[in-house]
C-alpha cells in the first residue's frame, strides 16, 4: 500500500486560501473515488471537495475553522498502487506537529468568555459546551444508584440541545436523569419518565433560580465571514439612513388581483414589485447602482441591476443575486428569488449566485419592525430595507381612512451618494409603488 497526499485544489479565481467548513470523513474511513471529503468555505459559499482516488483516511490536516492554502496538503490517504512522492515525510511531519493532549483542567477552573455569535449549522460541531456548575445534590429515589447519580462521577450527561433546553425550563438537572439512548444519551422520553417517577420536583428547584455557566463557541465558517464583512463595512463606509413611509394600498390590491387572475404562474409577493421599481429608478439615478473599489479609488456604475436578496439561512445571512433584474417580468423575478433563496437555505447556491450584486434588498417580512438601519453590502453603495406592512388610519382629502402602509429604511454610502440624491431616489421608488401602473410604463 502507498501513501497519497491530497492537496487543496483551486476553489475559485484569485483565492489563495480557504476555510475548512466541515469534514465529511474521519480518520480510519475507507472512501471511494469521487466521495465528498470536505466542505471548503469561499466568501459565503461552501464548496464540496471530493477525493480523486479511493483509499483509507490516515490523516486530516486541519480542523473546522482552520485556513488551508490552495495547493497545500489537506488529507493523507492510504491507496493501492503508486502514491505521492514524499507522502511519508508529510505524514510524519503532520503527526509530529500534533502536540500531546494536555491534562484535563481542574473541575473548578472557569471556562473562557465567549462571543454571542452562534456557530453555523453546516460547520463541524463546536467544542462541547461547558457544563453548568452543579448545585447541591438533590434527594433522589431509592431506586437510584448509591452515588445518587445514574452515571459515573464526573461523566457529562449526553443530550441534544432541545433536550437540554427543555430540562432547563423544567428545572431538571440532567446529571440525575438516566438515559436510554445510544451511549446513554438522554432523550425526551427519559425526561418524561423522570417526571413521571415524581423526582422532578426534588431534582432542582422549579421556578425562578440563578443560572450560571459560560458557553465557549468558536466563531467559524459562514458566521465568521459575516462578522468580518459587517466589521469592514461599518469601519470603512460612512453610512447614512433615509426612511420613508409608503402607501401600498393600491399595490396590494393589484398584487392580490394578479395572484387571483394568474394563479397558475405562481404567487407574487411584494418583492418583485420593489425590484421592478428599483430597476426603473436606477435609469434616472445611476449613482445609486454603483460598486465602489475604495482601495483603487474607482466607482463602477452598472447599467444592469444585479439585485441581492438578503436571505436568512441556518448558517447565517447570505445574499443570493438575481441577475439582470431589469430584463425580468414580475413572475420571472418571483421564481428566481424563490429558487435562489431555496438554494441558499439548502447550502446549494453556487459561488457565482452569491457574488456580483450591485444593490441589495433586505426584508424581515412580518418581523420587519417600524424602522431598521441595514448595513451596506460592500462594495455596493445602497441597501434597501423593507419594513412590515400594517393597516393604519391616514388622512386623505380631509377624511380619516384605513390604508396599508409600509416603511422603506434604506442606507447609503455617503462617499458616493449625497443625501439629496438618496432622497430623490427613494421618492421616485415611492411614487411608483403608490401608483403601480407606472411600474409598467417604459
């Protein structure tokens, strides 16, 4: 048998290194040719890397969250036939670089403080959360082991986050709950059985009690990319916000009519109408549809509207791009928004579908609040925030009437867009949305 060193291939133009998002294999696995090895993160897209050969995994050269250089060794495999020259030296070096495991810290040591960000779901699991400091041992039933615990002293109870959350809400210390799952994992049924035995009330005080413990979470993957991008945007871009309320009563009437008359073409939301309004508006206000390379000092004005649609996923916020939105009708825009959003949520969006936007729309739907101040998606110079639509009493021609109202909360890069230009731009968008027939006038 020979050793084969798999090196990280080129994952995109101009990328010298990439972050390990998630390993698909572990040491000792026997894999087939073209079997997925690892997901590598580029910008906000996870790229699946497959093995070019069959073999057995001997060494993984990195952990989730580590950066790997393009062309650098990533995995060492045991294969039949010819291997990679110098593979034994690479394996020896990688083995030698692994420090011996440090002795376990004393039980009284405090965990390190953590950030508030949460690790993305597609990344390799974060370090196990530090267990909550135990309170004084409660009384248990006579059927419990003599130690008072259903597991060895110092052994951490295994349970899913959902089970841990439920136990905390019930005031149950998992240390005292026997588990029936694999390796003694505690399941919801075990909590139910524990409660049924009448030990729940004695396991921990129910009601308001002190909560202790700090959970250390390594910020990796998409969450780290988001954090870095937001920090750069706020550090380098002088944001200013402009908020305007819009009467969308007529637009809502038109939207419902189109959905009723053309149900076979799919359901329209408000977003395709807003995209159409923006596509029309940039013809009059091209200075808003700009990407600004502040390092080179060059602003690029785009004739096309490549609109980013901020999409919440299990891994964090990503921005798939509807290209040449000016050339699409309402239903084509709707279909493309849904297709891209689904691909992003499933982690299947391609790199080219997540880059190249010239302006971004961000919306929290029913959670949109009254006003937001969204962060510009650099290198763009404008982001349009959609707030929730509500019915409010308004004065029209001296009469109080109920109208459907919605705010647009938009932010602009003051280096490229003056306040007067931003106001005119939003007022033009407002005029189209309040008089929706104008959306279809060339």
